[in-house]
C-alpha cells in the first residue's frame, strides 16, 4: 500500500500557516520531503513533526 503524500499547500492548510512558513520548515530540515516536480511531504513525516512540536506554541 502506498503512503499518502501532501503538497506544500496541503500541509500549510493542515497546519494553518502560509506556504512560505512550510518552505522555511523544509529548509531547516524540520519536515523531510520527497522531491518530484515539486516537494511532497509524507503523511508519516508530517505526523512525526506534529508529535514533536505539538507542545510548542507560537509567540506571534
């Protein structure tokens, strides 16, 4: 069975942030990506990110 993957836009929507912030997370290595014509994020990678950072709160 193939694992579900998300686009950057989908991840931004899930996290309630803009796409530029998702690209920052990718650039920092916080969310690993698959590289096709554009970035794709595995569902399992997003889940690991959320587990690790869910206790952090934004100071915005």
